[in-house]
């Protein structure tokens, strides 16, 4: 199977950007504040909160007060801030919009009006913010052509290309053969299918199927609404928890000092292992930022019914098996209910197969290795300490509700 070289380059760039922005540049660099020699501080990955640590490296909490955030930002070493800004500017730079987007088209039958109608936005003749957002969603982030006529031609060509695309599967059993048919997986590849109707997670490899009970979002399925589980094609972006004991509680992908037995504890927690998901379609490209995981849980009674905060819960026994058997880059397809909650099925040639992802991620890991050498940080290192609880909205996909009702337990 042939892979588009530009797609692989795009993935390498994306993986590297995520590593630089979220690990090397922000969260793992710490610095003191003048006059406060007792603690060190860092910024959260979104830059909207700060994290406090003891000199020994113990994480004390994540805080969102404006005054404290301003002090931490002001004390940030200039070299680090400059590096972060230059990296952010370089990775996130956008091509300038064509001139035709800044003028109003007079004729209601003109190409801009036609284009807006096709995109499903108000046809007012000005290709503004809403029109550009609709274009980006429907074209998977393609740059705007130099003229509105060329934009119409692009949409017409895309429609022609998609005329033979497969519809959204009606049942989970149609997902694997459909992905094989459009070239997203090779027959014999291992993938995960989450079936919302039966509340089961299935590991599928050709004709072999292993099924486990799971729990998806208590607010249903959605790629935008808070509390809903994302749908469509995704991929395992990262795995956390290697070497941690059964029942270990995680907060924000970091291990705490707390350990729970099955059905112990008042609340539902992210436990034992995490498989972090990233969207593979324009409609679900926010999955990674929403913190949607496949993870273990202490609340076994919740499995088999929608009960999570948006993540996909499985038992701790199941997540241990998945962690060992499922590689980074493995495709995950979430089939939600009703059918309208699912994005259009990906067409042939759009995106990467798991084999191509593996090749690209190896190249990206070389950049991550260089970053680790510069910072001394290992992405697999787990941080122990008391859990820190932000607002539920700040941890959308995670099952973080309240504080532990138990004391820390021995981990030996």
C-alpha cells in the first residue's frame, strides 16, 4: 500500500509540535519567583494556569488565579519564553487569506455567494470568519484557493471523489471491513472498536474479535458537547502507567500516591493505565485536547452503561491487557448512537494507516529523544503526590469527581 509522503510529514510535524508545546517547553521547565525561594513554578500546557512544586519536585497543585499566573509568567526565563514563542509561531503560522475574502460580493448569484451556500453558512457575499471556519471543517484544513471560482472547483472535485465513499456503518461488525476497503487498515491489522449501542469495547483483528464491557459518556456521544464521548476514527496517541500497580489513581496523566481496589472509593477515578486518544478526522480533531482516554476504573458497576465523563472506561484487568497488547498508532473507531452523532466515514486515501503511522512516529520519536536529552525529562516518568483537582471542565474527558475518601495505601 502506498502512503502520501506529505501526510507522513504532517504527522511528524504534529507529533513534534505536541511534544515541544506540552512537555518540553511548558510543563517540565520550572523556575522560582523572586522573593519566594521555597517553591518552583511552571505553566500548564494551555498557558492558562500555573503549577507549584516543592524544591524536591513534589507537585503541590494547579492554580488559576490571575495574580499568581501573572507573577509566574513574569518570572519565566526569557530564553524559555522566547523558545516557546518562536516554536509556537513557527508551528502555528497560517497562510495569508486571499484578497477576495476581504471584499463584499454584490451579486447574489456570484461565486462567493454560491460557495457560502455550499458550505452551509449565511450567503452575505463576505467570506469572513464563519465562512473560513466552515471551509476548514469541510476540507480538512485545506488552504483557500486564490479565487472563489477555484474554491468552487475544489469542492466540486471533492464531492466527486466522495461519491463512492462508504456510509457510516450501521453496526460495529461493518467497521473493520469498511476500513479495510477504504485503505485505512490492512486486513489482519489489529484495531479497537467501541460500540455505543452494546457498551462494549472490541479488539478486532481480521475475523478474531475479543469483547470487553465498557462505559462511555453519560451525556451521550458528541464531538463538541461537554461530557459526550467523541465518535469516528481515532488513534492511540500515547500510553501512560507502565509499571504502576493495579488501581493506581491518575490525574492529568500523572500518577498519584493513591491506590484503589475494585469497587473501593466513593467516586469514579482514572485508574491503572491510560490509552490517550487523538482524532483522525476533521470532526473529531479536538479529541486530544478534550482529554479523551481509554482507562481503567474502580467503579466496575458502571460498566455496560453510559456513565463516564466522556472517556471510555474499562475494568482494570481489561486496561492491563490492552496496555500490553495495543501499540501506539493503533486505530480506534467509536460508533456512537444515534447514527447522526457519527461523522462521515473516512474515504480512501485520507489519512494514514497504522503501518504508516508507526513509520512516521518513529521519526517523530527521534525529535522527542533530542528534547529529552536537552531537558533531562523522560515522558514515561510518573509523578507521585497528592491528586490536584481542577474544575471538571478543565479535565473534560476524565472521571475526576471530588477528593479521595480513603488514605493513601501502600504500593508494594
